[in-house]
């Protein structure tokens, strides 16, 4: 009896222990089953969630903001920023500053992409007008287009001047601090910044250069234009701006030449420059280096629209005294032929402009020609061939002017050759050189 009781007690204990273990396992599995599905069902955060407070998440607000401020072209292009952000590997997620060009200025650039211009007019960070005025002259800021930088300049030598004008890529900020909500700052520009070069961030800042003001009184003959007034302070700043932008856009040799001739150029009221890019100079247009002064028109600010209005035979004075440039083909004629100066076509019009300097790119250095001889040759019926031969011979002779004896035998009352207006001249050999070689 005792033995049976012991056996029953042992069996009961074993059964009870087994029940406890089974209940524990079942409870544990139940707990795991209750928590595991909840954990696995939570999706990982998406990039859009990570950028919830980023600049691009507020692009929906940009169209009404820009439209309310009057920038309708930019407002239309603003949604493209979010498309760019989704495809970019690294997108800016902080506040930004927009330098907004007016609709009228954007409509003048038929070949420009407004979404691309918008990205090149936005920089990361909040740059109020007071902060921009404190930046060093020539400070570069990278835009939302990777590898492309705008350049900040001002018309004041001393930084932190409250009344100084600020220029972005040479374009003046005329409507500062139009909008500022702590995430977006909007400044209104007088025009638009030209498409930026991929090398715009690679050139050292202009602040490392020094340009002392030394007026060159020997160049006084260029200051006799009626109504011309010398403004050395503004001209000094505009020269620095032009040289910086030239170096950023492939005209480093011209920028260096302008630095060498700085003392003479700073005394001018304004100027028009015809530039040959570095690649063309190294490819054979070496004569440009020694004839830079022949490609500068002093005290005349001539945009491409102004040049195209000039009739054939118009003489443009240069820094080389007594050696003017000539309009040999007018751009506004009935034939709609491209305008030519000294038989050379303009390659890129208004490549760089600021308030004092306008620069046009040309295919080749200008040859030295005799205006009277060219005029009489064309009148006698041999204009095309003779002019072409004269231009080519002048270029081959290293820029030496060839004159015809007796051409200037009759002088007018001012001691200059009497020149009749030059008729339109087409030079086929020059066209073949430009178009075939792609210069």
C-alpha cells in the first residue's frame, strides 16, 4: 500500500512538471507570436520620410510663393526641383536662397532651359542681403547644379557697407529680401545669370589679386569723347568682375591681358571687347596676344543689338590709335547675312556683360585692313576678292597694316581721309575658313 502510494505520488509529480513545462513553452510561443508580427509589419523609413523637413519637400510651396512675387516663369519650373531631388544621390535638405530673375529677362533667352537656370539660381543656405554684403569680393557659392558656382561681388571696396550694391554673377540684386520664412530666401535680380561653366568652381578667387589704381595719363586721348566721365571706382570693380568671369569661361589669356593693361583700362568710362577664347589662341590664333588693344573699343558700350544697327563702313575706334575696326557686313541688312567686323564673324554675342563692360566672342583675331582701299576696291567691282586677299595678307603678315600709295591724297577739313560708305561685302574664303575649321 505504501509502495503504491509512493508510485502514484511520483507519477503525479512527473505529470504535473510536464504540464508546467508545456504551459511555459506554449506561453512563450504565444508571446513571440504576439510580438513578432507587429515588429516585422513596420516598414523601413523611406527617403521621403527622411526628407520630411527638407527644402525639396517644400517645393509644393514654391510655385505660389514665386507666382505671388511675380516670378511666373520660375514658378512654372519649380516642380522640376522635386524630380531632380528624387534622382540625385545626395540632395540638399536644408534652407536655400533663390536669386530670382524677372520673367521679361528670361524670355529674352530663347535657348535657355528655365529649370536648369532655376537650379543655377538657387544656393544652399540662407543668404540675406546683409550677409551677402559681408562676403569677400569674388566669393563663390555652389548652386544646386553640382560643380557650378555663382560669384558674389559688390560695388564697395569695404565689406559690410549697408548701402553697397550686390551682384550675383555680374547681375545686380535690385529687390533684396523679397521673401524670408526661415527656410527660403528670395532676392530679385535685374536680369539672369548666364549658364554657368563646369569650371566655375575651380578657379581661385579674385580676392587673392591686387589691382592698385594708377591712372595712365598717356591714354588721355581716349577720354576726349564728349560727355565721357571717368568713374575709376566703379570701373575698377567692373574690371575685376569681368576678369574673374573671363577666367571662368575659357578666356584666361584675355583676363591676363586685361590685368596687364589694367592701368590704362581703368581710366575708361566703359568699353566693348572682342575676345578670342583660349582654345582658339592655342590652335593658331597667336596674333591675338600681341593685338589685344586692337580688339578693345574704348568709351563705347555696344551690345550685339547696338552693333547690328550700325551700317556698313562704320568705324569703331580702338585703343590702337589710328587703327579702327570696320563693320564690313551689316547684321540688319535685307540679306540677313551674319554681321562681320573686319571680315570676321561674331561667334558668341554678349558672352559677358556688366554695367561697364560688354564682351563678344569672335572666331579669329581681327586682321588689319585699310578702310579706304577696301571701299574703293569694292566700288571698282573687285570688292570681294580684293577684300579677302587684303584680309588674309594682313593676317599672314602678323597684323601689319598694308596701305596703297595715293589712297589718302584728298583730306577733309579734319585731317582725315574722306571715306564713302562701304557697300556690303561678302568674303567667301573667310566663310570657308570659319565654317570648315569650326573656329
